[in-house]
């Protein structure tokens, strides 16, 4: 049997779609008008509370991510931010590998417990960034 190969390169197509968006102009206009600053000031007036489930998710994932980077030689940074009202966990490693049930389970739990997960690279170091809401507005 022959190997089956599927390849597509969508980089140019994506770049063309992104360049054609008008939304950036609108967002830039909002920034220049001071809208985002005024919005932040109004949102800061609303009392916030810690969401117990989100706090538990953060603490659990921070512990598990710490164990992961300890095993594979990386760096972990967790932050509960009382100015931006969010919690983040960042893992910095030369590579990520989820190669057995235990590590695949961690990846699944990250996806289930986080609100947003981002992979990025800077200077040859990969960053896995986990965003957890942690706070909720009290109305």
C-alpha cells in the first residue's frame, strides 16, 4: 500500500481574507475615541466576585501544569489578575508532547476547564496560554 498524504497551504488565502476586513478600522477608531478606556472604567465600577468552580479549575490546572513542566523541563507562570479580572496559566517549553493517556488527559482537562487556550511561539520557545474567567460581575 502507498502512503496517503493530504496537504493544503491556506496561508495566502487567510492573509487575503484578513487584509480585506474592515473591522480593524472600526476597532482603531474606537481606541482613538477613548471608548475602550471609558468602557474599562465603567466595567471596573461593577463589583466582582470569585467564581468557586473557576477558582478550583485554576488551582487544579496550575498544579497539573506545574507537574507537567517539571517533568519535561519548562517554565510555568500562573496569575490571578485583580485589575483585568481574569486568571491565566502560561507554560513555556521548547516543545509540547502529549504522548500517553495521562498527558492526553491533561490536554483534555485543559480544554474542558479553560475558556480559551492559545499556542504561540517567540524566539524558539512555545507558549501554551490558558485563560480562565475566575471572576464574575455581581449585579
